[in-house]
C-alpha cells in the first residue's frame, strides 16, 4: 500500500472515529443517561418581568418584581426554550433596561434520594446577552459574573444540592434571565438527580463544549510557536510555510476564545474581545487562503488583494472605537465571514479538481462540510434550533487545521522522497565519477611511471656518456695512438669502473640517509686510495635525513666528492685524507656539510689544468642543482674542501 493511500485511509478512519464519538456523546452524554434515577425536566413555566435591573436579587424574597406573588401570570413552555433574536440592532439597545424572564420548574422527590455523592442540578446549556441566576427553594445558588456579553454560556451549570434538598420533599427551581432587548435568550432542559448518574453526561458536555477546544487550540499553538522558531531560523530561505502555520494556530486560538470563557469574566472590554475573536476567525481564513496557494503552487495575487482588502475593511469598520456595539450585531458579524469562506472553498474545490490528489480532495470536502456546520452554529446562536446542540465551528477549524498539517506533512514526505531519489542519483553519478577519476588516476600514475623511467634512462645515458663513456674513449685513444707508455692505462680503466659503480650505487634506496651514501663512496674508492698510498681517516657524525636525496641528487653528491678525491690523488701529492661531517647552518638556513682535508700541496684554482677546470665547472653545475655551496681553503700543510647542503631545499 502506497504512503499517500495509507495516510488517506488513516485520516478517514480518524474523522470517522471523531464523528462516532460525537454521535455517541450526543446520544448518551448530552441528553443524560438512558436509565437511572436522574430526572430530566422538559416542562417549565415562564413569566416576563418588568424589572429594570440586570443584577439578580440575593434571594427571591428580596426580588423587585412579583415573582413570588400568587397572582403572577405564569405560562407553560417546553424545554429547551429559545426566544426570538434579531440579526442586528441599534447601539441604544445596549444601554436600555433588560428584558427579564423567569423560568420555574419543580424537581420531584424521587430525583432527590440520598446517595453517597449527593444530588445535583445539571443545566447543559443556556445562552443570552445579559445575566443568569439560579435559585433553589428561593435561595440564590448560582449566577453569572463578569461580562454580560461574553459570559460562561458555553459551560454547563453543575450545582450541588446538598443542604438544600430534603428527602421526600420536592424542590422548586427558578432561573432568572436578564437579556439585552432584541437579543432574547435560550434555556436547555434541566436535569436533577444523583451525581453518580449525571457526572458522565456533565463531563462529556463540558469536554465537548469547552475543554476539548481549549486543549486542541493550546496544542496547536505550541506547534505554531515551534513553527515560528523554525521560520525565524530559516527565514533567509524565503519559505513562509512555517510562518503561515504559526499565524493559523494563533488566529484559530483567538477565534475560539468565545467558547473558552469561564465564570471569572474577561480582562478586555466586550467590544474589543468581540473584535479580537472576529479578527482571529477572519485571519484564519486569510492564512488558509495563502496556505492553499502554496499547496497548489499558484500565487493568485489579485484574489489575495481582494480578500485582504475585504477583511481589512470589515475589521476597520468593526473597531469598537467608532463601530456599533458588537452585542447588538453578533449574528451580522458572523454573516460577514461568509464571503471570504466561499472564496477559500471555491479555491479548495478548484485545486482538488486540478491536482486530483487525496489531500486536496479531503480538504475540499471538509471545507464543503464547514458551510452547513457554520449555518448550524448561526442557527444555534439565533435560537432557531435546540440550544442543547453544540457549537461545531471550533472543530471545523481544528479539523481544517489538522488537514493542513497532514497535507503539509505529506508534501514534506514527498519532498523527502524527491530529495532521497536525488541523493541516490547523485550518489550513482558520484560513484561513476569516482570510477572515472580512479581510472584517470591509474592512467596518470602509469604516465608518471613512464616519465620517471624515461628520465632515469636519460640520466643514466647522460652519466654513462659523460662519465664512463668519456673515460673509455680516452682509454681507446691511448691504445689507438700507442700512448700506453706515457699514460697509466690501468688507472684510466679503474676510473671507468669506479664511475660505473658510482652510477649503480646512486640507484640504491637510501631513505634520505647521507651517511649511507658516503659509506658506499668509501667502499668503492677505498681500495683505490690505498693503492695510491693514501691513508683515509673517516670521522663522520650522525646527520638528519635529507628529504630531497633521491637518485639524481645522490649521483650529484657522489660525482662532486669523486672529483675532489680524484684531484687529490692526481695533483696534491698528499699522503693522508680526512673526511668529516657536521650540521652547519648557513645564512639562517639549516644544513650540513661534508669536509675533505688533505696534507698535500695547496690547491690554486687559477693554475688548475684544463681538465681540472672542466671538472670544477661540472662540480659547480652539480652543486647548483643541489642548491649546495662549494668552498676550497688552504691549510697549513694541506687543503680543505667543503660541500655544504641545505636540510630543506627551496622550490624549483
């Protein structure tokens, strides 16, 4: 089963469960228990008083009218009762004296049987713009407080009759309702009986009429605050979904405040509280419009301007500073909300028809259902239907809010799926590119190896040509021109062999160890020095590794020292040679030096023979390649040659 289909079925099941719970509550809870000792009073007597006072008397005996007179003309009425209500009225009516209605009913003795929890009087609902008071056997037992407009009409009355009811004796209940002229009033049936029988009905009605609205609105406001925090952190992205979510939760809470008022009254004036609820309801409609625009990916700027202009005009006209008294036009204010709701409904239906997905369809169906529910509440407010019904508008907004939340969640999951597919595609492309890079790297390594091999061949060819090849050509010419008597042919051939051995030694891995390189030189040239009658003193010390000492650099070092030792053998007439190593910084650079000292004739570079000058040129060329320095210095009875090399070479 696909995720959108599963979410649609879950939503339908949830909506069905909510509807079933409301039906069960209406069947069993809101009309009282089906069986038990509680009694429902469906008949009462009504009398319209001419009292000019809003406040109820402290007791029936102190009433300023004839409520207790035997001659008072009471008329029988059915409960629930609803008086006529005008859609609008003039502002003068708010300052006019009230219309006072008295309701009288008798609780039979069988409803007052003693129980562990005692007897209760339960009034599911009443409604008016004014004040309401309940008297039991002439004593004031309950009254409204605070505002006359936004009172606790949505909360059922629950009176403890303990101390008032006497076994075997009926109770007389009076309800005084002082209403604003033209507003009328409504009263539900009365329940009396043991608390054990009535508590479930009372709690269910309290939950559905007020408490559940408070809980859900508060929960969505918490989610809205979290969404506001997310929008604040991500506002640079230009995504207003989280901001709209917060605004919808806030407006929904403001629009539902009228159903949450308790008996303690309000901290605002009646006019501003009414205006605030109106602003919340219309603001929720505007937020729903923009939310639909985002869902349907269509901006509709001209419709947005029309809607915002209409809502702004209504709210501006309804400002309590100059507008009419809200308590006289409450039904009219609710009718003014119909045009923007029709606009949002048409938009939702058009979007569902165009998008053809489950979320948009359910949203459009829910908005279609909101209109009969809205007219139901308007009829309930105007007392055209039974006052024992429940205001369903808060649940319409909560359901609509939940649908928006679910649709946004589905869109979020869809975006996650798209992102996941994109990540998989990118991962595949990355894997392919990594394979291509690996192949390119292998090709590059192969090319580098070929270049290194070619460079090494060229180096060996050059060394063979300049070193061994040159010596062999000299030996060949000696033989061709019969000069063996004048040239030491054996020495010449030995030099050829030494050159060849040094070239081979330079290819050995040294691990950047200069002492290992010098040890190889000693091993190769030691026999030759001994044959020439020279005594070698080897005085080397530990040196740090030279990172740049590769095969090419090693051959340069060997050739320089070979040239120095060869010149000592041929020209200095020395008998002893000393080789030393040491760390020696030069010009602020870390380095090391190799010193070769002899006890022969002092060396004068200006008087060096031609072949010697060629050897000196080659030494300087090799030293330049090493970024090294050469130095010759005479000693008392000898010479000193210094080869200084840096520990770290500069860039090429």
